[in-house]
C-alpha cells in the first residue's frame, strides 16, 4: 500500500503558483474596486471582492475534487462534458434561465448566482479535443489513386469529414460564444484549439487550411458588426479629441495609468485609474496594478502567469500518456494566451476585446473554471498503472480475502 501511495504524483509548485495568483488577484480586486464601491454608496468593500472571497474556497474545492479523478475517467467524460457545455451556451438565450446584462446574453441564472458557461467551454474544449486527438490514428502516408470523384468521396472524402467533425463542433461553440456577443472569449477558445491541433499531430496541410478558414471567419465576424470595425479603426487615433472621451476612453485611461506608474508605481491606493475606468476589476485591472506598483508589479504578474504556463509545459513533457500531455499543453496555452491578450489590451497594443487576466481579474465563473483546470492538470500527473503491478495487487487482494474468509469459517465452526 505504501508503494501505491507514492505512485500518485502531484505537483505542489503548480498549486502554489495558482494560490499566489489568486491571492494577488484578491488584493487588487479590492484596491481597484473600493473607489467605485464608495461612489455608489455600497461601502468600502467592493461587491466583486466579496464575491471573489466567497467563490475562492468553492473554486479550490472543485480543483481538489478534480485532482482526485483519474485521467482515464476525465477522458471518458470529455465528450459528455463538452456536450453539456455546448447546451449551456444555448441556454444563455433562453427566456427563463438566460440573463442579459448591457445587451449581452452570457449568463445562466441560478438562485444565488449567475454562471457564465463560456468560461467553462475553455476547459471542456481542451478535454474534448484532448480525448479526440489522443485516440486518433495517423492518416496513411500512401493512398492508392481513386478512379473518379465519386470513388474519392466514398473512400477518402467521408473519412476526412469524420475526422473534421470535432473541429466543426468546436467552431459551432465558438460561434455561439461570438453571438452572445463575446468575441474575446471566442478568440481564446479558437487559439487554444489551434495549439492543441498543432500538438496533437494534425498535418501541416490541415493546419494551413484551418488558419485560412479561421482568418476569413474572424474577418467576417469583425466586419459584420459596425462597432467592432469602429473599435479597430479608432484605435490608431485613440488620443484624438473625438475618440479619447468616447470610443477609446477605456484604452486611453489605461494607457495613461500604465505610463504614469513608471518603474515603481505611485503607491498602493494612490492610483487614478480606479476612479475613472468602468472595468476596474475585470478587463482593465492591470491598469491599476501598473499604475500603483509600476513596471515591477506588472512584471511580477507576468512572471506568475508565465511560470504557470511554463510549469504546465514542463510537466507535459514528462507525461507519457498522450491525453494528459494534450490537456496540460492546452491549459498552458489557455493561461498564456489569455494573460498576454489582457496585458496587450491594458497597454493599448490592441483594442479592447473583453479578456480578463486569469486569476487576477474578478469573476466567479472564471475562478472556478481556472481552479478546475489546475485540479485536472494535477490529475493528469497520476501515472497509469503498470499491467504487471495491477495483476500483483489483484492477486494479493484475492489471497487476502481467501485467508480472511477461511478464518471466519474456522471461527464459526468452533462456535
């Protein structure tokens, strides 16, 4: 039994990095939100801070539970979790359960909280593609020539379509997220899926085709909404008088705050961004962090997020199971892409597209999904039992049971 306990591998470094990111997030959610809370007459403690404090133990508990589940079980559940998450994306538009805020339909209503399904789709997409790619057989290198188009469709076309179905399902989910509307989250899911396809051994031709189709799709999604086109066109002239107080207001205020922070910042609590930014605790929390702690604080946040992603990639390198390797790589891509995009939004490198900083920005659904991902990554480190060891343990149990029953029968005969 002692050897079996040792065989269950866990990585404390990953856990401590996630805890550090969560605690730093709590600090700056309070710091960035208290000014608006006072202005709205709700007291000094921001509502976002209270929600994050309540959700934090629940999120960590979900991560602990996820770490106890074996990798093979996650692989068996992956398809059903994916189906459930896609159904939840459909429910956000339902009249009774769906919740709309500021014209966006992104939440499902529960008695004491609202759930944002798109945050969990980031995780279920990784599990689903990991399960599909782990079991996929390589495409044959040599294929006999086909007589005509019909023959090609019967022998190759149908098989290629079947292999492309998972990507079609993921594209459908991305479109559901986009029409909420939430183009930023849809982009994160798409980028994470692209990384998994690359790591999963998809051919270069297929990857090139996906890149072309994806690029055209994103262009169409941007052009179809006039406000998105305006957001991109106004960004280059964000400091002009007609834009700085209107369409590019958040970006201008964030950029000004980050430049004001300098190397060491203006000091905790002394920042201006939290008094003027609308999304102080969510998409633009980095504006307050950079202003009050300077370049040093910003680099610390990036160091924590980089360490999380790099640690996951390091662990993925040593995991022998393909499903576990894909899941660890996918979560690393998710964390890394989302952190980089959020930072680029805050420093005005790209227009705002509604991407929070993982663990740092407020959001109950996001925090639960992130800690579930950390727990699942921990479970991927449980090595698969060796066949000989499994048989030996089973044989030991059988012998133990026989001896126990024999003893019971002997005692019964004495009585």
